């Protein structure tokens, strides 16, 4: 699970240019359930719907 989270964070930073500070903010609210990180980023307005869709596509691959 930890490895997948690290890969997701790398994808967010490298492919979608999500700043580390925004990722850390969302991670603070998803510590119990880290697989909810994409939804937390979207709910807080830190990523847009297009980016959320790209994340889900990446997770499926």
C-alpha cells in the first residue's frame, strides 16, 4: 500500500504539477485511508476534474 501511495504522489508531482504542499495538506486528512488522496485533493479544490480523471486513469493502468 505504501509503495502505491509513493507512486501516486510521484505521478501527482511529475505529471500533474501538484505542489508538495497541497499533497501534504490532503495527506493530513487521509492518514487513516490514504487511497482517498485523489478525492481529498479534489474536494479541497487543489486539483480540477480533469486532473482527477487523469489520476483515476493512471490508477487503473
